[in-house]
């Protein structure tokens, strides 16, 4: 057996780990964990740096019959929560592991604030691209980010400040250390301006107005919306200037919004597509050229309880200067007029996965299609012609034809999106 001991939030191992450590022949852990533990003189110590050499040493030692005693691995907090248990189980099998968890840094940080965390989203930026963490912090009100050098509070704060995310960052350092523990609230801009050092345990990103969610029965982020392609009556709009629900249904299917994604809605109008993407968990930026349109998008987002960043400006000019920390995963274009080819070209240049265009004028389809294929996208489209039930006198119904809309979509070949962290 390989005993895996969680040391709590930086504190010495729990008392029940004492017997395991007393009999250990090989002990693996970070330098601070090894220094804090009571280890037998005979025990071989392996300081964790790169994981592979440590796993190789465990394998050689156990293959030799563990001559000096069992293997003990020391880890921070709960080693089964974004910790070393995964790597050990993959290498040696979970049946050989005796895991004794401590208190995770996430649980400890929320405890310091007196907040429940069953509704929090936990995302790791340790050894991963910070991109996913940034988008989740933009779209969800309560997020815990496990950080690492180069993906810490400063980098997270800079990205959120650039995206105009109204959030508070709680930086928890040296949790469990009575002399050095520190829990500090800062704005994203303040976090970006600081050198936080190596002792960061976890960063919480909060919309404090929504920090206490209703009672939950399922932990983690809320499930996806129970329905989508909402009726036009569920959005404020001007003179029926809104993407109709039939078009929205197909657009959402081709956009594929999900937690951790960034979606742009260009020519947002009422923001119906932006709001629906946000309801699926994506971070969303809506671009709209009129002041009253921008306010309408904000009102619709607030009415549906989602966060949408609204940028006023005319595409394509506004896109080149759009101050976003990351390129979008997908883009929806619902307007454009004569500028449509240029808008599609710019969006195709930056989109990582897909661009979806809705057009009432078929004359604009060839140029939009050429812009997508020239950018290397695989392109397809469909003309949507729908007829809705409408009442007639006498309690009967007729079919009322809606204006046809051509929906064009381009999908980037998978090479660019391979390895995107989720």
C-alpha cells in the first residue's frame, strides 16, 4: 500500500498519520512537508519537484518489495482534490492507495470568510492555461482558483480588470500557518499591481452581491438552463429587432456555449443571443453600436440573472481595439450591413472554434462565406423558413410565415482547439 497523507492547509500531518509515518521506509513530499513531519531516521526522503522522477522512484522501491518499510506521500490539503491522488492512481491503481485527507485550501479559504461553498466553481490554473479560470470568473459569482507561479493573483487580476469584470478577489496565503496566514480582499486592478510571492494557497473570485445562493441539492455550478431559444417576449427589444427563437436555437447549437468559454455577440441588438450563451455558463461580450441598445442588453442580462460585458461601438472598427484578455471561442454576428464581410473576416481571424452569422439578406451570403473559407474554416449554412401558429376567429389557427433567415456557420479545424483546458 501507498499511504497518502493530506497535511491540512500547510499544518503538520494529522495525528492519525503518525503511525504510518513512524513505519515509513520511503517518504515523498514537498520540502516544507518533509521538514514538518516526524520521520524515522532510516526513511528515504524524496523532495517533490517534477512528478515523474518521484513516481519512478516509488515504482522502483515498491518493485523491490519496500525493504525499509511502506511508502508515504505527503501532500497539501485534500490530495484527492486536484492533487497527487490522480497521478498515483493512474500509475499504481487506486486499490493500492490509502488516502488520509486533510482540509483543502478551498474549504479553508471559504471558512475564513464564513461562506458556504457548495455552490462554488473550483478551477485549477496550476500547470494550466489561465484562460479557462478567467472566463469562469467572469461568468460565475463564486469561483475558487487554484493558482501557480505565472498563473497567480496578479495575472488573474490583470485579465479580469481588462475584461471589466466587477469582482472582488480574495487572496489566501499560507493557510494553516499561524505566523504567516493572510486573507486579503482586493480589486482585480489591485491584485494585478502586486507581487504576491510563492505562498498563495488559493484565490477566491466573488460577486459579493450573490455570494449567498439559495439552498442547493447538487454541489458545484448550476446545471444548464432547463430551456433555451426563449420566446421573444422574454426579452426587451425595439420594434421586433431581435433574433427570433427559431434562428437562436440553431445559432446556439452551432456556437456550443459552455462553462469556460468566451463568446462574442456582434451587433447584439437586444442581446438575446448573448444572454442565452451566458445562461449556458459562457463568459460573453456583447458589441452594440447604439446607447439605448447597450442599455437594453444590460437590462436583459440583469433580468435573466447573468453577466454580460457590453461594449459600445461599430464593427468592424471596434473589434481591432476590443480590450479582451483572450480571443473568443465562438462568435455570433447578427448584423453588419455593408460592413459584414469585414466583420466576418476579423471575427474569423480571432475565433478559436466557430463563427455563426445570421443574415436576412441573401445577397450578403457569398461574401460572408468567402470570408470564412478564406480564414480556413469549414463552412455550411441553411435557410430557415418557419411558419408559426396564429389565431383565427372561431377558435381555429392559421400558419403565419416569418421572414426567412440564412444562418451560416464556420468551424475551425480541430488543430487549433486541441488541448484547450476545461
